[in-house]
C-alpha cells in the first residue's frame, strides 16, 4: 500500500481462517508502511470450524510467513497430505479407485508417458492408462509415507496438509497479532454508508463505532458486508453442483497415520476421511434434495461403524456459488462470504490465499480504479469457475447408477459450462487435452495431470470390448520399468507416524 494513499486503516470483519490469513498476508506485505489492520469478530457467533484439508498452496503461505512446520504442525495436530484417493466414484472394472496426486517434480518425466497411454486408449488401443501407475504420490499414500525424502533424494516434493481447523484459527490469530494486527470483539449490527454507497463504519451491538477506509468481509456464510449491506448478487452453482449440506463425525485415529485424504462416494454424495494426529475427521457431503439430514447421518455412522455410538454429529448447510463481484466500492470479500465450492478438492483456503494475495498486487498497481477492480473480479471469478468445472467433472464422469442422485448428476449435461463441455469433447474425440488446456488458459486452475487423472482414473475410455491390442508400430510405454523406478524412489521416504515422532522428539529441549 502506497504511503500517500488514503487506505491506511483496514478493518477485517470475521476471525475465521479467512480473516486471520488475510490479516497476515496484508500485514506482512504492508508492515513497513503506515497501515493499521484491525480484525473484528464475534465470539458469540463463532467460526464454522470445519475444513481440515489443504492444497500445496498452504505450504507457500507458511513459507512466506517464515513459520516452520515444526512449529505450526504439532500445534494443529497436522499431518502431511500427498493427494486424494477417490474411491467408488466409478464402477468400471479396474477403475473403482484412483489417486489425484500433488505433482512431484519427478513426475514430469512420467506424465508424458501417462498422457500418451491415455491418448492411445482413448483412440481405442489397449494400453495401461490408470493414473496410479505413473506417479510417486499414490505409492507414498499406499505405504503411509511422509512426503519428506532422505537428504540425498534429488527431487523436490509437493504436498499439502491435514489439520484441525479450530486450532489453526487460534494459531493464525496469535501470529497475526505478532505482526501487529489489532483484535476487537463485537457483533456488527449496523453498517454506515456514504451517499456514494461506500462503507464508512461498522457499529457493534456493544455500541462501538469502527471507521476504516477499506473493509474486508470475512464474515463467513453470513455475508454481512458484501451480500447484506452492499447487496452484491450471488451467482449460485446449484444447477451444476447439487450438494448443499454436510454432516461431520470424528473417529479415533489410525496408528499408521495415512498421508492422504480419502474421498469415498456415497449414495447421495461423498464422504471425506482426513487423518489428524489425534483423530480422523469424517464428513458426508450430500444433497438435501435427495436425502434428509437423519438419513445422511445414519449412512455416515454406518460407514464408520459408529451406528449406536454416542459420538456427536455436526450438521451444516452450505451455500454453493460465488459473488458476482469480490471487490466492490471499498469492500473486499474473502472466504465463505465471497463464495464456496464443495470441499472435494479442499480448495477453499487456496482461494482465500489467492484472493488476498492478488488483491494486494492489484491494489498496489491501480488502487480503487474501476478498471482495476474489474480485472481483479474477473480473475477471482475465473478461479471459482475453473475449480467448479473440475469438481463438476467428478460427477459427470461417475458411472454409479445406485440412486437417482447419481443418475441425475450424470444426466446433467445441459448445465455444463462451455469450457467443461469442450474439455470433455477433446477427451472423447481423442484430441490433445494438455495442449488444449494450455491454449485455453485453463491449466492455471487445474493442470493437465489433474484432468488426466480425473478422466482416466474414472475409466472414461471406450468400452474394453471395443479396444484393440497395440500394433507393432504403436509406441508403447514400459509400465514395469516406470513402476520399478517409482518403487525404488519410495524407499527414500519414512512412514509418516515415524517421521512426525522423530521430528517432535528432536524438538524436545
Ligand atoms: C463441510 C465443509 C467442509 C470444508 N472442508 C474444507 C477443506 O477440507 N479445506 C478447505 O480449505 N476448506 C474447507 N471448507 C471451507 C473452510 O471451512 C472455510 O473456507 C474456512 O474455514 C474459512 O471460513 P471463513 O473464515 O470464511 O468463515 P467462518 O469460519 O465462518 O468465520 C466467520 C467469522 O465472521 C464472524 N462474524 C460473522 N457475522 C458477524 C457479525 N455480525 N459481527 C461480527 N463478527 C461476525 C464470525 O464470528 C467468525 O469469526 C469446508 C467448509 C465446509 C462447510
């Protein structure tokens, strides 16, 4: 923030993960300038307190803040995550389960082989094209290994985390305050605006008036500033994504800590299993149009073997979609207040980070000009839509037929975006998907590896009886050699429970 501009006082409304992360990103960036950041929250309302998985972007956040894993991970009961297993999304033989990896540097050499094999199979030639055969991460996940290699392993790892979101919130709060962010308690019940519609100040139930030049709405699903006060319209994704509710139930931890999230398809949605050091987080994300909260809870309890046990369940409703504008007048929305896509790929915190970091950049360049705001809004909406399309891809390619929910998901072709339709057309017509994703600038949201894992992993190929064996002129991939190499690579990693134990012991005074 430039020293001669007016926006010296920033007020962030909301102390969930979005509020504190935004506060830290802004405080870090503008710490040498005279910018005062205050975060106002209401402990009566509290935070949503779910959201336990991340992408590798969270590592970048902690690196940027100079906070070491040794410090924050034990404080948040965190574990490493190398990717996600999608189980039972497809019923096609050989494709009942696949892994979506965070891409290691090492994977670059085999992704071309994977793309080639998948392309041949799409063109009707019998080739091994299951993603798990080509990447290291599924092997690490299968063996419960932490993604930190021995010192002589020459490839850089990529990983995300699992964590207790309430503990993460507390940790970030402390760190943000160390960076100079002021904390206030109070419930906002009135927003004062100027004739031009800009926000001037917030009034709390306790009678305090807080003025600022820039307001950041991190008030969660309540959407206090952008939706309720500034009346920025909400673009719902419900015609594409049916799930609007979730039920969460914890279970005891596994002794050999997994290093992956497990996403298992259920009758009316899917359930997550997220391993923390002290418990497993479990939740069933479903559509309330097809199943009641009681039915969902019973289905989840039954899957977890907790049918008659007195473990409390938490029920949540979700508003899926995004704001039409994320930055409007002198207000910015970040986190659940700006939009939400179901947590299938755990992208919410990534979006928080992107929204805050891109705002800082955009603001530095053009401040409050309309053109600058429009460019920012288009860019953030692009992220929401790019992620939405990838998530919708999971439903449209599922081959489950065991409930009206799954049939409706697959038959929902008419509501697909043009971009997703185009991706599926290229895939089915045997075109070069990687090139197409780059040409259309879609690979910034999900990479060619991710799209190939999804489409190949669910077995989106011609029927096996229509495949022909490769001819001598067809270039073939030596899958045995790749797997042997990956297996040898996996010997450079330790079991996650052992790695964490050793690291924590080294920390002891
Ligand atoms: C079922 C489910 C699963 C999820 N899983 C994941 C996941 O695996 N990975 C991931 O990255 N994300 C996930 N998310 C999203 C994640 O939980 C959120 O993005 C994250 O917690 C940030 O929330 P937030 O800070 O925007 O909102 P909240 O945590 O709800 O915080 C809102 C804040 O605003 C304050 N507030 C509201 N109204 C007022 C008022 N009038 N006055 C004062 N203060 C007020 C509240 O007190 C609170 O401090 C999931 C979400 C759901 C629903």
